[in-house]
């Protein structure tokens, strides 16, 4: 391979052991982001889970170039400030929502939560947003989520729709995201989690991480997502602290 290419990438790809194979984490990459017409400089990482371990950089590149990665899910983390060394840092574990994050759908509050948590991280000065690409529809995938939406249009709530399609209420797993978190911030440094979801809190604490605090993230309530938000509280146990409408 081209030696210049190797020299650029050397040290920018790290390996993290996972229960299901090997995580390859590439970055950091400078990423200027537009937030309310102001530019915030994040540092972007992307990670990929592979079933086989490959230590040599040239072999990794050859292997990935021969795979159709566009058909695979790859997650990201946006890091702001001195995340590795800061005593206090905000984190958000954000599940991808194709309809809310990209299209701006009002059927959920995901797009609002994504952009609001990024603003909170920047305002705080240090933090990281984990964008979890295999979490669409609480882990059931985009196509199944579309079917669940059809059921919801006929009166099913989010939980009922997932269960009636043969899924569990919430199939998301945070294990690999936690492994990546540990690789970019020491385990003994506390984090403050931006979430309403107690399962995310439990996942981090059960992994031995020091979660110093939790910040609620409710907002953008409308006629289109009111039932969805109430289902989060009444059926999925989301914490109501900070919720504008209960």
C-alpha cells in the first residue's frame, strides 16, 4: 500500500475487544458542526464491529475495502472539549432515528433530543454524543419500525406495536458503546448522562462506570408525539423529572 496513506492512518485506528469480535475505532477527525448558526468544533470517531480480528493496518484496509460497508451499520461518537482529561463531562447515548433525526418527523422527540444534547454538551464545555446506528426503532431496524408505525396509526402504542411484530419492547444493547467510552475516557472519571431512560443509566452503572448525575431531556411536545411520550413514561418507565407535560 501507499506508504503515505499508511502513515496518515497509523495511530488513528485502534482495536477494542468486544464479546462479538473486534471493534475498530477510527479518529479523531475534526468536524465543524452548525448549531443555531454558530460553529462548534467536535472531534468525530466512527466505529465498526468485525467478527474477525486483524492487527495489521494494511490488512484492515484491504479487508474493509472488499466489504460492502454501505450495507452495514457503523456508529459514531462526537467528542467536544478535553473529554479524556476533564473532571466533569456530559454524555448522550443517542439511538439513531432515521425519521426524526434526518427528516425532522414530529412523531417522536428524537431530532429534538439529538440537537439539544449537542447544544448542552457545547455549553458545558466537555462531553461526547454517541450516535448508535444499530438502535433504529429501539433495535428492531428501520423496515420493522415502518411496520410498527402502520400499527401505531391504527391505535397501537409503541410498545404494543413492537410486541405484536414479535419483538421485545426494547432490544437495544449498549455494550460496544460503553467499550468505546472506556477507550476514550478513563473509567474512574465521572460522567453525567443526558437521558430520561433508566435502562441507559443501569447499563452504564452495571458496567462499573461512575455516573455522577443525570440530566433530563424532555421537550418539543406536540399533538403528533404526545401519546408516544406518554408511552415512554407509562409503559417503558422513562423518568418524568423535567417533563413539561405529565
